């Protein structure tokens, strides 16, 4: 008997949500949170319970899986070349173009990772693939997300059944629909009426030669009542589905529909202190080596700086024995300027030397450009009648560097000229 979902009850360990057939929706726009769906809940005790509820009232569950009607999912095997996953996804629409009734661009195509046999020897092998209408999948995922559910898998209803054996064919019956799993990745889906067994099921029985059937689902008894018409005994499974059968399914939530995007389903990661121990140990070693290396490099630079300062001090004391040393570089420059002045040699920063070089520098400038010159702190300050344009400024800077001068233009249009190193 169907049960209703009740909020506040203990959350099931696993939840299968059975999407209505696409043809009954008429259009994906009719799919909403109020759409009633069937579901199977697995509790902690391993019991399976069938129920029906609107999508908004489905039981809260950390592991939700969508089960699509078998008629809505096209499944087949294609001979595909051995390509990377990204290139294979681009090639599959072309490989399935002749088999799909809809345009490949309107379908989302998934495949079974590692589903090809003879990996070591064959260049191409059979690859199980599944295709579904992209709009139906997108709309249902959006509706379930709005309802607070995040499905971790989606697949055809054939995967809630065990694969067929030589004698037994497994079928699932619920809400007037029947699904039979005729192969590992194939099956049939049809309506079940009380008038008699559906023709698709009879054809499947004849083609496969099965002598018994095992019925799953809340309406399995309806099929059992047709045992005489089917010509084979129907065994009731006693539960809604086989919980471990979907482990070998083609999960439709791949590529752009993969849960968690590029990183995948984070909830499936089993992280523990043991799994992180090696990574943390290597990270700690790397940090320790980095810190030790930086300290060693700093000590090396500090040693070179001390050695350089010692050489500067020795050179200054050997040249100026009577001078008291505070800053050897500044004092050496001042002492050299003083010695040049005593010997009659002009310093590069003297007014006369700077003035002569500036006159040579401004030889290419328009006549009457300079309005005034002021000498202060070994620097000539020039004021212009009209500030030079950008082209003339660049030309004067380049010429100044060639003459050993440092030319800086101020924001007010004035310029400062000093000797480089002066």
C-alpha cells in the first residue's frame, strides 16, 4: 500500500525518487514542486518502503537518487575510440546521431566510466552510453533543488532491478508502468493494464527465452495475476527494488550536470586524519625548509652588507685620517668636493659647472624659454615662461642623462637640474 511522506519523521538512509514519464507531463513546464512522484525509502534497518508525495514534501535524505522511466532514457553501446573524457564527450553526439530520434544537441549524453572491455589490447571497444532529454533533466534537477533535495545520481528505471539470468527476468511495476531489465544496460518499458500482459513484455519473454519472472514494485501483484496469460510463473520479490543494483548504472549526472561541478560530489569524499597525515607532514616539511632557507639567505645578505660597510669604513679612514666618520658615503662625497675646491677643480654640482652644462642642454630649446634661474643646495631651479610640452621634456631628459645630469620637471612647470651622484 502506498504511504505518504511525513515531515518530521526520521530521515531515511537512501531515497529513490521515480520521475513521471515525460509524455505524461506534456511539457517540462508542467513539472513543479507540486508534481506527485513515487519514491522508495530505505531506513537504517534495511527495510524498503514505497510511498507517493509531491516533490516539495519528499522525505529529507542525504542520499537522493532520481529514477527516470525506461522510455525516457535511450541506452545503447557504441564502439568509441580511446579518447580523454573531455574529447569523448564531444565525440559521442556524432557517434549517436543516427540512433537518436531527437537532435543530439537537445540530449544530454552520459557513459559508463571504465565500461569498455579489453582495455590493454583494443584501440576501440564497446562503450555503454545513455541519453536523455536535456530539458527534462534540467527542469527536474531545478525543481528538486528548490525543494531542498540534491540528487547524487540519476539513471534509468532498469537499474533498480537485478540483471537477468538465464532463467529469470526481473520486472518493476508501479503507478501503472512496467519496466523489465532484459540486459545489463538495456530493457523495455510500457503501460500495464488489467486487460492482459503488454505486447512488449511478451515479445521480450519470447526473445530472451526466460522461463520465470520476478516482480518488484508496489504493484507487482497485478503482474502476478497475469501468470496464466504470460505462460511463465511470476514470483513476487517481496520488496520494491534491489538496493545494490544501481551501483552498476550509467549515472546521468555527468559533465555539466555532475554534482559539485568540476570537483564532483564532495559528500562522497571520505576524509580522515589518516588520509591527510602524509599531506600535512609534507606541507610542514616544506614550510620548515622555506623558513630555514629564508633565514639562511637573510644571514648571507647581512654578512655581505657588514663586509661592504667594513670596506667602506677602511677606505674612508685611509683617505681621510683626521675626519670623524659618521656616514662614510656622504662624508666621502663632501670631502672629495672640498679637496677639488682647494685644488681649483670645479665640482660637478658647482654653480659654474651646472650653469655651463645647462646652457649646453638648452641649446636646442626655443630662445627665451627660460624665465629665471636659481641655484640652491647644489641644484639649479629653472622657471619657464611657458612650460615645455611633453615632447620637449622627453628630449631634454634624454640629453640630460647623456651629460651626467638629473632633470626633474615639477607639477608647476618648473624644473630642477642636478649632477648625477652630486
